[in-house]
C-alpha cells in the first residue's frame, strides 16, 4: 500500500540565559497519512488527485499543530505552513509527474 505521512515538525530551541550553549530538539506536532494506492501517478488525473489530497492534509496538519492559524489575520502564515508541508510531501513521493504538476500549478517552486 502506498501511503505517505505528512508531519509538521517544529524546531524547539532551549537554553538558559546564563549559559553559552543551547540545545535543539525536533518535535513532530501533527501528522496525517495520505493514501494513494488507488492512484496512477503516471497520469495527470492521478497526480492531480494526489496533489489535492496532499494539500488538504497539509492544511489540516498545520491547523492541528497550531490552531491559531485559523485566525483570518494570519492567513499568510497558514498558507506558508501549508505550502512547506505540501512541498515536503511532494518531494517524498518522488513521482516526476506529480512534481511537474505541482510546479506548473504554482503549488511548489521548481
């Protein structure tokens, strides 16, 4: 079964003000599986369907990780989170037509 999991990771940096070092840990805040076993990624319709699924999951993951992203005054931050998660997911699938479709639709940069 072909499934990818969108995960939104945040970098948490901590350190005491009195010390000269800081520690960094990565925590996964939210994730959502996206199945594509039913899609033929060698067709435009299959690639487009997966791209739609990825974008939907990316929006959900971003909002789940940070509910404040639902506020209308920070739409740009919500879109940035969604775009970043979408780009990572498209890259992880490693399907040339999916990548080309995402670029041609302006969903990801080339």
